[in-house]
């Protein structure tokens, strides 16, 4: 079974996002990778994945204790389902400023596990001025962040965590910090 976990963008959503977030332009609109100053590796197109339901964190911080880190393996696509994108809707000011975030401890733990991709259903692994530096720390270690995923509840199918195969197809742009992409989960 294939589940598209890419946010479908309409012209109205694009206008709304660009009115509320200056970086919501071509490379950072909708579902996209924050690659910073790195090149997205071709072997990241297909990755073993796991999604964790962390919706109980609400708009707060998601900590390492909120997931079973023992299930996270090197090279994985690790996704976090908060439900925020469905609750708030993509593109408004609240979406970009009041989203959940991963704790520094959790980010560090994921980097130590040598994963490949962090996937989230909100606007950034950290908020505000911490957003870009956190993405850069990840990219510097070969870990890329894909933002604004959706349909993660369908992947979970009522479970608190579920493994899947992740297919990621970023647009072949060069010299950009963000790459729009299509992400599909195979169960």
C-alpha cells in the first residue's frame, strides 16, 4: 500500500504561506527538504522509515523520552506525527510561529544514531532563530529535514509507531537551501 505524505499545495495556500513566511518561496513551499548548503544524496531516495505518534506533545517540545529510540536505526527516515498541520492548516502565521519542536536532546540523539532524514508535519524542527542553525547542524552531519508532511496518521493506522519504506524525490535544484519534494510511504 502506498500513502502520499506530501502536502498538496493550492494557489491560495501558496499565497497565504508567502504572506506569512518570507522563506515560503519556490524551494521552501509545502513539503520540502532543508538541505542548507549540501547536496541531497541519490541513495537517500529509498530509506527504511519509522513514524512516531507524538501528538500528545501538543505545541510543545518533543523529547527523546517521547519515542522509543531503540527502534531507530542508522540510515532511517524518522518521522514525527503531531497532527499540527491538520489542526492549524498550512501557511498561516500560527503555523510558522507556534508549531511543536524537537528538543535539542532529541535532535542530538537522532544524529548520534546516524539517521538519514528527519520528517515532520510542521514548519521546522526548531522555532524562530533556532530553525536555520538546527537544520545546518543536521545537514553538516548528513541528515536532512523534510518539513510539512501530512497523512502520517494514515501511515500509523492507530499504532504509536510504525515502520515503513520511504521514497523521497526532491527536485534537482542547485544552490538552494530548500528542495521541494514528493514523499511516499510504502506499507
